C-alpha cells in the first residue's frame, strides 16, 4: 500500500465516521425516513451529474430488478434503520453496530456454502456476540446501557449490508459505479412509502437540509467512489481496513462536536467487536498496511 493510498483510506474512514455524526445532528429534525430519502436523493443526483460527465449509462430499465434488490439491502433499509437508531444511540454506538456488517456477510456466505467456518472465524463470531452484549450493558448494571430496540435496528441494518455484499458477489456484469448509481435511484423510490409512516419531526432549516445534502453527496456518493477506487488500487482486503477505522473516527467526531461521552461499555464493546470482525474476515493487518514508495 502506498502512502497516498493509506492517506485516502484514512480520509474514507473519517468521512464514513462522519456519516453517523451527521445522522445524529439531523435525525431529530427530519426523522428516519426523510433523512434517508434526502441522503439517497442527494447522492443520486450527484452521481447523475458525474455519470453524464463520464458519458456512462446505468441502463436503469434493463437492470431495474437488480438495482431494486441491491438498493433495498444496500441503501434503503439500512439507511432508514440506522437513521432511526441514531435518535437514541451515540455516534460511536452506531458505528460499532455498523462494523458487524462483515460478520453478517460471512454468516450468510457460510449458510450459502461459499465460506468456510474455521476455529478463528468461530471465535470471531463469538466475540461479535459478546461485544454486542457488552454494548447493551448486559454484563454490568452500573454502566451506560444502549437502547435495546435501537441496537436491534442497527444490527438489522448491518445484516442488510451483509445480504447486499453476498448478493453483489453472485450478480455479475455490472460495474461498481453503475451498480451504486442505479441502486441509489432505486432506493429513492423504495423509501417513499416510509415517508408516510415516519413523518418529519420538526420544520427543517436551511442548515439541516444542507447537512443532509452533505451526508448524501460526501458521505455516500463521494465515499463510495473513493472506496471503489481503493479496491481497484490496493485490493479488497486492504480497502476493508476502513471497517475498523470508522468507529474510531465516529467516536472522535461525537466527542469533539456533540459532547458525547464514551462509556466503559462502549469502549470495551468497540474493541471486542472490531477484533471479532478482524478474525471473522481473517484480515491480514501486516499485508494491508505494508507501505510502498510513492
């Protein structure tokens, strides 16, 4: 990995960690559904401009079914669930639950017969369960306890990402950019019914709407383009490192800008879940961070 790639990786972790910070700021005003809709709409419009500039056509009609499936599991459902959970959970707690996505992805792959269960991976799965239990405060009545419903919604959101990753493996012939662009437009449509069930919580201001646009353009569209470029340049294994950086940055932004505090449960749960995820994915830290000349 070149030094420039490492810097881009850190930038991506900071951006995606910031997505939970922005959700915490905006969800009390827009609510879960309107926040998710604003996010995917802003991202879709931005990618439409980029697509026209590049002369790319996502073939929305031809691949409609694929885009709707990918859009539901990779954007619509998890964005709404995490936005709803952000009403109760801190940025660090949200990002820790998000880090369970690779664990869910492995479990689904194992059930499908495409992943092998080794002792190390089994221990990683166990650590993931223990980490969530710690986050819930099940091992201590004295420390902060996360809202059980919100944690469940975050876990389902992470599960949705796991489904999307496995579906992406079996769906061939779609370029990453087109896949992202088309699935986000499908998400715009899919979230519309939720707008009637989860209404606005308050009158949005220009600042609130601006933050929602930043969440969509920077933390969704630009971040995904940056992520796919990293996969292309350094490989999927090294790019996966961002999974472990996101909770660190999310916690930092929450403490610095939202005056959030990190409880013992949150800190310990973060370490346990990140370690469990690393074991499940059999991540090679030395290979990922091996620096090369520019």
